[in-house]
């Protein structure tokens, strides 16, 4: 992944990740477990269901330390089974 995060952001910084995935009770736990590996912290996710209830949006604020760190987070979150999109 080749991004311009280093030109757009001053690290370390807080970044809000919005993860959209299948409406399953495991989704928030899977997201937090992934974050604990790559960016340990105390996370309180905000969960919002889609209008039809098929998907959930999980929003979390994460301290990101570098361009590489942010790219790893996007890649690892997107690789989770229940996740469909990471913004």
C-alpha cells in the first residue's frame, strides 16, 4: 500500500476509523482484538446499524504513530472476515 499519509498528517495523531461490516455480534470484538495487536488501548466503539439492519458501522478513535502504522491498521482491519469496508 503506497499512500500519502505522511504528507497529510503529523504523527503521532488520533485517527477515527469507520469499519463497516456484516451485522454480527462478533464484529466489534473482532475489530477491537485486531486493534489490540497493532495499537493497544482502551477502545469504546460506536456502533450504528444500517437502515435495513444487514450491516453495522463501528467507529473508533486510534492513536496512529506513523504512515506505516496507519497502512498496517487499514490492511489488517480490512482483512477481518466480517469487515466489508474500512474508512
